[in-house]
């Protein structure tokens, strides 16, 4: 007889990975709920309604739990919005009175998800193809999932495993690795890359439309949608490219072939040798050919700060990549580069030319980032503060970086943008939030005060965006925090941008727990026998522990 050594009483709720994509529906299935109204038809003092646009699905993982959500948008004055008895959070923004997360499917997997990516189907807004979900597990197991309308759930389209005797040479004699698989997908959906065993990169080539894969003809004949699928895969040994100590990688925009930018350290350093070795990182851009396996080096940048740890691909039409470090932010592409110092610890390479400095001091280690617009990025710091980074550019040349404070939120484990008006803040330590944002032009001081009031008057204070500290609040009232000055398209005058945020929905997180107790109830039945006679009570205190994940690690 066998007994379970561990029984999960509550599924994990702390979200570790999040992403967005058109999983249950395609871009062509979207019917505009709120048409855009031109500002000329409105009174000058009324803001223009720009519409919320196509809203993708939300995919989240928490330990070994995978969940897929769809966003239900309620427009202002709609019949279903008036008759709905569900409480709506926030007010009206861009003609939207509410947005709710509706659970489509929930799965408990047989392993913790280490990394997740959404493989885009490519094409424009009229594309009828759907995106797919790629999950990575330790040590080198990969699963590709797609939505099946017949079962109204996810199914596995392909599985890839790089373990076992035939792949033992990839480990090069090592038995364990500090980091699990790291995954990223090409923005145009041509391939996906997974970093395994620290220095092995697996390229999953996506199938093109009409490639003749099994199931495509049946889906087309029955009028069903086709999801992005994997056609083939191969392994690139980064040692052959003279790359070691990889920190991050990302696929960039606006290239004919997929181009991956890899952030790596040429040599390691530590705090005791910062005065001698402080710019040891490097980024290298390689063209990934889908016909010939050897990648080609396009461009590279050396002498980046040793504390650089994250890459963020800049969307079209600007292109390029942001290198985020604890003390600096750098922008690089083939023909242009610029940087921004975040605090007094930021130093230049030769210490002769100082970097432009931000108007306030901040540290960006362990930060999460996403794009609100093609030139405005949202950063979430380790303290829960939200920052807005704007790329001031002329044509396709970025002139400078401007960083400004916004509001404060939960401590995030990831951020993803959902369409053109929503983003999702995932958290392991607090409730994850679905937030709607709006970008206005020429906002005045009164509108900034209204933004504070909208969030301050939320229903549940434990699940809302919090106002920043007193010094940040003073900046907000002065009208400087949410304002950006950048080059417009005509490059003749400066345009002012202001952002408004409104919490629409949240996913409750049970934890982190500081203490709990359990016991067995006394059985008062005099005829009870066996285990029913047990009458005891046991107390258990787990200080600084959390049950967000089934894994056996305790984080304070």
C-alpha cells in the first residue's frame, strides 16, 4: 500500500508568468464595440473617444497551474451593461464602463512552468489564424498548446524534449543548473527561441500558412481557425559563437529574417572588483536563418554595465533594443545609441563623458517592463512603483530617454500589454491587476487631479493601485509626473502626453502567509471507532513562508 507524501489543499495563486495573445479567437473575429469618434465632432473641452480596440486573451501560470482568460468589455450605455448586476470598478474611460476577466479553462500540470511565451500567428488585423502557447519545464521539456473549439479547451499540438542519452552532450558534464529554460518568441511569429543548459539555444521554426501540416486541411475544410504551429527545431551551441554567461535574449522588430539580440558577459565580476571591472557586458545581434542553421552576426555593442540584466525590444517603427540595468538604461541599434543614468552609482565607460541623468533617483534591479505605446514603456520597480519611459526620437533615430514617475502598484512578477488600452500586472505577493490606460494630449492640472481621484475611490483598497509616496504626489500635483514631451510626426512642435490609469479587475492571491495552524475536530460520537476516535490538535508555525507554489521553497 502506498500513501501520498504531499497533498495540495489549495492551488497556487501567485502568478509567475503572464502573456497575451489571440488564443480563443483571431484578430479577424473582433467586431469593434466602440467606434472611434473624431475630436472635431465633439466639443473642445471633451476628450476624444478612441475605442478600446481588439483585446487578446490573457494567459497566466502559477506554479503548476495554467489558466486562460478572456476579457469581457462593457461599453458605456450598452443594454447588457445597464442590466448587469455585477459591480464594476472604476468609472468610464474611452467609452468603457467596465472590463472583467472571464476564465476559459484551468489546468493543473505535472510540473512547474519555468517559462512561457506566446507564438504569434503573424499577419495583420485581418488574419484568421490564432496564436499558440509555448511552455517550458525543467530541465529541457517544451510543450506547444493551441485552442480547440470542439472541446473548448487547450490541446497539445507538439512536444519537444532535449533530455536523455541522445542529448546528454548538451549538459557538458553538469548535472544541475541555476536557472531553468528561458523562452522568447519572434514578434512576427516566424520562430521561437529557448535557452537551455545556460549556453544551448533551441530554435523552434514556425510553420508557414499552407505548409501542409496534419490537421490544417481539416480545419480549413470545416471553416475552423488554424493556430500557429511548430514545423522543425534545431540547437545552436552558443559556445561556437564565442558567447558565455548569457543573461537575457530577445527577438527584435523590423528585420526580413528573425534577429535575436543576446545580452551576455564577457567576463564575470563582483562587488569587490567594481573599481577594476565594471563594464563587462555585451550585446550581440544574430540573424537566424530558417534555411541555413549557422547564425550570422549583424552588429554588437561592448562595454555595457556589469549590472545589465534585461532586454526589451522596441516596437516598430523605431526598432532597436533597450538594455535595462540596476543603475542605467541604454538604447541601442545599428546606427544609434543613447543612455540614461538613474542614480549616482551609474558611471560611464571612461568616466570622461557623463550620461544624461534622470530627474530623480531610482534603482531598476528586478524590474518588469512592457510597452504602452510604440515610444512609451511602463516599468515596475522592486518597490512596486510604476515608471514611464519615453523614447524621444526623430524619424527612426532616438535622441534621448525621458523617465518619469507615475503611480504605485503591487510588487510585480511580470507585465503584459493587452491590446491598445489594457495591461496586466502579475504578482506573486499580492493581487494581480487588470488596468485600463488612456493617453491624452495636452492634459491640464485639473485632469491629473481627476486621475488621482478615480483610483483613490476604487471599491477595494487592498486591490487597487495605490498613490505614490508624498514626494511623488507633489510631483503629480505639479503637473510634471505624467507629462512627456516628444517629437511628433511633423517634428515642428512638442506634443504633451498624459496617461490615466483605472483598475478594472483583479485576480485574488492567497498569500504570502506568515503563520497558520491546523487540527482535527473532536468527534463527539460515542460509537465512533478507528481513525474517527482521533482527538488531537497540532499547531504549526511557518514563519516567512508562502504556499503560492507547490515547490518547496520558502520566500520571505
